[in-house]
C-alpha cells in the first residue's frame, strides 16, 4: 500500500533538511544553473548561500510574511524514520512586496558560484511579471507559491501534489491552474535565456 506524505509547518530546526532538498532538486530546473553556472566549481559557496537564503525565509515566516510547509515520508534507508523530502514556501496575503531594486541579503556580489548579471535580470523579470499579472489584479488578497521542491529520490510519490506542486506545468494544469504568461529572463548581449510560465489558481 502506498504511503501518503504527511504535512506540517516547517521549523527552524528543519533548515538543514530544507537546504539539502533545495540543493538536490532545484538544479533540475533550467533557471537554477542559469543563475548559478559555477555551482559545481564552488560547491562551498553554493551550499553556504543556499542555506543563508532559506534562513531568511524562516525569518519571514516569523514575521508573518511567508509560510513554509514540509512533506515527510518514511526514509528509503530506514522506513521506521520519517524524512523531510519536499517543501513549499508561500507568500501570505497582506505581506510586503519587496521592490525590484532591493537585493536579498544573500545577494550576488560576493558569491563565486553565481552570475550576478543573470541573477539581477532574473529578479527583475520575476518582480515585473508578478506585478503585472498578479499584484495589479489581486493586490494583497493573493497567496503566492514562491518555491516548491521535492528531493529527486522521492519524486512522483505525492509530495508535490500534497504541497501544490512540483516543477512542472502539467501538474499545475491538472490541479486547475491556468497560464497567464511566460517569464522571459535574458541578460543584454547574451543568447541564452530561460523561460517559464506564470500560472494562477482562482478560488471561487
């Protein structure tokens, strides 16, 4: 019988597990290696700043800006132990929307794994799309799914769907989301660019 994942609110003590899930799963998304092309060259920097970023999300949760959900399943190594295998980060209604020009504390100027120009372009593209497609229409009454990640060894076992889910447009469509546009990120003078859909689920 297939075991369904259990969900709970993430705690600060889960930061290591969440960082490991992010490091294991997010590189499968094209926008991740686009922003962090030297992650394999400087793995220490990549791990350090990924952890810092998710520590910031926990600070946001304490302030009531974000809510972090964690999914657990029995460990593949020891089924008697529950293991965190996926997480979702939601931006809550009424939370402050950070201006495009304000960089996160885990910024790009002193980390060797990242491409600063691409990170800036990505952030601006995301903020512009969010403002045009979501903020102008829904204002502070929206909940924004900012991150969803499932550790690769535990994919396709229901965690993403339970959290409202994974790295893929097809599943969102099945859950009732509809596409409102494509986010296009490109640094001037470069040919390479990632593009991904912006999607909404309107509750009635």
